[in-house]
C-alpha cells in the first residue's frame, strides 16, 4: 500500500462552509440555521450586548404587545426565556444598545395605540427602568446608536400619520433633543449606522419609498445631519425588511416587495461600488427590527431572529467582513490559531491550536464542497495551547478544510489527503 501523505496549506481566501451538512454553497457568505425561538415572535426588536461578560442576543417585545425577553445563548446556540419582563408590553418597537444596556423604545400597546415608552434593560443587574419618554409616540421606526453614547430614533408612524422626525436620546442626561429631519416621512424601513453614516433603505408612507437615504452626522453636533438620497433599483423597493451595518457596509434582507412578500433576497451596499446581492435567506422574513450584527458569533453574523410569516426561525448570514479580517490577522498572531501544519500519525491527525481567551471554541472539518463532515470541538475552553485528534481512516483522497473560531476570530487551513 502506498504511503499516505497529508499536505497542509494556510488558507488565505475565504472558504465557504455551512452548518447544514447536506447543503453546500460556493459564495463567500452563507446562511446558517440555528435553533428556533421558544415561540412565534414577530414585530419585536433585537439587540446584542456582552455587558454580563457573556455574549448574548436579546429580543424584546413582539406580537400581541409582549413584555417577554428572550436570550440567545452563544455557548449552546439555543434560546432561553428570560426571568425578566418589560415594564410595558410592546410590539413594532425598536431596540438598541448604549454602554451595554438595552433600550426598548416606542411601539404599539395591546390596543394598537402608538406609545413613547423608553425602557432601559440592564442585563448585568437584571433591572428594567423607565427612562425619559420619547417625545413623539410612534412605531415602525428605526433606533440607531451613535458613538456608543446617543440613540437616534428616526421616522415611524401612528395609525393615522407617518413621520420624518429624528429625535435623539442621551442616556447619561436622560433627555431628548430634536435633530435634522428626514426630507420625507417614512416608516417600515431597514436602517443601519456605521461610524457617522446612517443608511435607510426603502420603506413606506402610503406607497413604497424608492429612495435610499444616506445621513452624515456632524461629529461636533449630532443633531445636525446632512441627508442625501439615490434611487433604489426597482427590485429593491420594499417595506418591513430588516437591516444592519458591518465594516462600513449596509446589509438588509426580507420584507414585502411591490408584488407581495415576504421575500428571501439579501443585499449589501458598499459605498465604494454600490449594491451587491448575497445568498437568499433560507426562510423569507418580514418584521420591524428583528436583525442585528453580532461580531463574536460565527465570524461576524447578520443575525435574524423570528419575524412575520416564519416567526420562530433563527438564521444568520455568517462570516461577514470582520470575520474575513480576523481570519487574516489571526494567522499572523502567535497567540491565536492553528499550528503551521497538523501532524499526521497513522490514521490520525493531531490538530493543534492556540486559544487566547476564555470562551466558546468551534473547530469543524469540511470537504471540498463545503459540507460539514466532522465537529472536532464545540465547547467552552480556557486559554492555552490545545490539541484534538481527527481520525482520518474513512476519509477519501481529496481536499479538506479546517475552520477554527474563537470569540469572533477565525483561522482556516486547507489540507490535501493523498494515499
């Protein structure tokens, strides 16, 4: 029998792999399906924080003017129902984070009236505190955090009126200010903020909004916003879609198109070269703010939980741009990532890696089609140099890939097996 050789290369480009073994894609980013939410949830809002020392995505409010809070546990990839509840049940509300605390703002009550509640949820202390009410009661609006210090609440509606207002909340002063309004009234849009730039895609005000709005915040005076717009491609007119920003790019998915909905298509806007289409979300969705960017999960993820029509499903577009950056930087770091090449002994490969922090470690093996063939590590580990044995006895000749992820940092190896 010919001697077996295992050739190892550092993987310098992004390899696509997905969490469902039977499926493979050949694109840089792909959707991963997580465990579903505990119950049907839509018209809610998502927020991510690590204020407790653990990375958690929370959802607040939802259909029927819910006061429930759900927590997505990164270590088990499952949802828990929090023991905490909002002081006031809301739906079609917004949520965002300042200094690790979640602010659940506005929405509708159980009688479908617009409300102006401002509920501060501190996961570290397990408290929910009523803060200064938003000046204008509304729902289906956008709430964005600027500079981890101020919250911008944009647009929205009541049952009889649509707004162009921008109101800014300062949690330290517990006070509100009025900022430069949008040039038109708008609700049910997707939005995101990166640096000092606001992105608002589509929306509704009696008809579908055909504009893509870009707002530039004055760094010396956040109440001053310069608004510009460009037309959206006709296929992107929609409302009720969900969006977020990552690495200076704006992502959105789902919503109702002009021909009906919900829709599965997913897009991102790069200010350097415009719109790009991504893989369709496996499950179409329409909701208000059920999406958030989560850097530490699966190489950086556009995380979508619940939503109208498919309101238990949890899916994420993984390996976003920060994951690519981390993969590149991690390989050059002596305190993170794989050893230069796994060591082959007989039918076993000794895979060694360095973990710099306490946290969940994910180490998986994939074939050349991107299909998951072995979960080597999926657990919380302490820092240090680690080793795991991969039994290759039943492997065929070919190309394989190892993907290591620790707290949002990603490293990859390409391996070629020859007998």
